[in-house]
């Protein structure tokens, strides 16, 4: 039996928005797709978690004697996000993401080092892509000034490009540190029906999308077990 821990944000909890854009967790439904006779999975993902929250969770588990074969680390989505209300109110201001790239890289590397010290093999995954147009509609749904946000952004695709910087940083760390990397982003970008995999808010997924995400993760792990 192999023990796997998952540290991530709402994506790894299979979070799906309903028609009213309220969120529901479908992790149990997704995990029921996979046999549990060879792997025990402990999912420590938290809604809204950034990499700093991830480090706190790993530190907490390490202090309690974390014992696992693998730990999947998936952060960056919330780190790359902004306070959109502040931007809408002051589009000429100097706005920073929740976690700047340098701090993101440093904190993620600290997580990797801590896991290695515990004898746990860290595993990274590139971030699934997002739909910037859907996400912009989502963040403006309650009346935020879209024109003001666009003045600051420059163009809608900047949301996509900025999130991709964080995915690229994950990939860079994986290669630099010889850490296994699961190419989730490639799997999604190669799908001709990717729009059907992303939910109405542009950042979460449909159940079909989560099926693809978790199948990609499971395929990687299955190779290690065979």
C-alpha cells in the first residue's frame, strides 16, 4: 500500500460552481472512480489556499510525523490572483498579486525541501489553463467596473498570461530540482473541447474537466505502482 498526500487549492477538491455560481465540492464522487486497494490518499487541499497556506499545512503535518510515499503539490491559482475590487476602484494604482512570483518560487521550494527532509517524494503539476473571458465576467458579476479593470489589465488575455507565469515557475522548479512533474496543462491545451472542461467562472472545472485532471494524476501514479 502506497500513501499519497495532496496539498492544493479548490481544484484538488473538485470544486464546481452551480448555475448561481455557488461552489460545491465533488471530491468523493471523483475519488470513487479509482480503486483504493493499492493507494491511500490524504487530501489536504483547502479552498482559496495559496502556497503560504500550503507551507503551513506541510509544516503542521511534518511536526506530527508526516509519513508518505508521495506528496502532490498544486498551488499558483490563488497566488496569481488579485484584489479585483481594489483594481476596479483604482485602476491607475500599483496592484500586486496575492503572492509575487519571487515569493511564490521561494515558498514552493521550501515546501519541496521540507518534504524531502521528511523522506517524502514531492511531485509537482503544471496548472490547468483558465478562461480569462469567463473569469472576467465572473469577477464583475456583482457590479465591479469592468472598464476600469480593463484599463489596468490592458487586455483580457493578460489574466491568462499572468496565471501561466505561475505554471511556468512550477515547471522551472521541477526541472531545476529534479522533481517529478505531471504535465496537466499540456493535457488540457491539447484537448479540442477544452472549453467544455472549464466551468462558468473560468477557473474551476466541470465534472468532465475534473475527470480529465484526476485521470492525468492517476495515470502518473499508476506507472509508479506497476
